[in-house]
């Protein structure tokens, strides 16, 4: 099994999610998303995701580029990136699981 290295920024995001109450009890992928996400069908912008995770936009772009956060490119040529609601929720779940499983790990 290949060992994954977790960047300090990603680990900090995970810890912030756990501290904000996104804990193990709400990490069940089968459970319904929070009420505000249930009504949202429009994908997130990079700036919205960065604000929600309290990180810089470049951190979100790096997560997209690495494949850890799924995004859609909209438009011709460079276009613009949008993060589907389900992809963002899955990402938050994975981050909180990492923070719970290895709270003291520093990459």
C-alpha cells in the first residue's frame, strides 16, 4: 500500500473541521448532508470552498490539481472551476477522518 503524505495545510483544514464540530458522528458517508447543503444544487466556486475551509484559494487549487478535491472546468480554454456539492462534502468527510485517525501527524 502506498503511503500518502498529508500536507500541513490539508492537515490544518482537517483539524479545523473537527474543531468546528464536523466530528466522527457526522462522518458517515451514508448520512444526509447538513440542511444548508441539501437545498444547494449549484456547485461551489473556489473562493467559497477556500472561505468555508478557512484557507487560501491557492490551497484549494492545489487540492484540485492533486486530485484530492474533484472539480469541473466550465467554459472554453482555461475556463473556470466549480466544485460539485457532493465532491465538497466527500472531501470534508475525508479531511475529518484523517484528522480523527492521525491527530498528531505532521507531514
